[in-house]
C-alpha cells in the first residue's frame, strides 16, 4: 500500500498588522502531530480532510506528520517559521519510506525576511 505523508502549514499573514505571529498562536489554534492530526482534521471541510478522505478512498496509507494553522495576523517570526519547518522535516525523516506527500499551504504566509514563506 503506498504511504502518503500528510502535512499542513497554514497562515494568512497581514504585513500591516503590528503583532507578529509566534508558535504560541499556532498552539492556541491548531498544532497537531501524528494521529492527533487525523483526529482533528478527518471530518474537516478543508484540504487536510480531503487528503485523509482521498487516502482512505484510494487505498493509500495516510502518514500524518504535522498540521499547523494560526488565525490570520502579522507575519511569522523567523524563529517560529524555522522551528515549525524543522519539525516538519524531522517528521518526514521519522516517517520512513514515503511514496508521496500531500502539503496544505494557505498561500499567504510571510515571515521576517521571506515575502513568500509558502514558496520558500
């Protein structure tokens, strides 16, 4: 059975907002790892819910890695971005052999020094 990593790193950054987004903002909203990702997102009308549903429907093993989402606010601190990205990469390494990855991004994440953190 093909193994598919499931990852979400989502934030809508507002460069006019003066309050930076930190890890705490993700933890207060949604920051799920492993099976917690499945429990939180399996019924969601969201890309992550669709990823999980599609894996089940097409006989793929969903390998939940990390899903982080924070309420729209100011750009992420560089430290927050690097920390969460490191956790994602660590999760991928720990997952073993994967046949693919489904990655949910909001598409509007900005961090200190990166105008397109999603693209990075």
